């Protein structure tokens, strides 16, 4: 999501994301405080290893303007996070739980791809 107070554009990684989590967590603005990714909502498991700052991947859902389609997105929080075995396993598990089984992948380099899982 866009966070104007941080000059953060929508669909872009935040400049304050660190491997240890949010670099401005104690001072984060209200839009950040109100945001709850799928891990916080309990939708991708509660294991500490699945936490975005541990996994390097944050899962979220959003509704597309116009079509109203609900999509699930995996955001790569640092370069190379998607390649880690733990992240890959989580990504495949989330994709397999979707109907249809497709997960949008937002890569750290700002490119996009999609993962389709055969059932």
C-alpha cells in the first residue's frame, strides 16, 4: 500500500524494511500501525519462523480496482529471500491453499511474476 507520509509508493518495498523488521517501528506512522499482513491475521500460520522479518516474505491480500478480484501477494522483503528453502516452502503452501492456485510474487527488484500450483 502507499504510505504518503513516508513517500512510499504502492506495490513498492518500504525503504525502512530491514532483516530485523521495521527500521522505524517505534516511530512508524498510523497507516503502518493499522496494517495487518496475513501472518498477523493468522492466515499463514503462527510459527515465529513464518513471521515476515524472519522469512523475508510478507503475504497480503488486496482487491483489484475495477474487477473487484481478491488477489494474494507474496512480497520479497530483501534480495534473494524468495530463493531460501523456508520461503519457497511457505510460498508454495500459500499458493496451494488458494482457489485458483495462483500467487502473485512481488520481487525485491520491483518485478512481478506469478506462481501457479497444479492440484
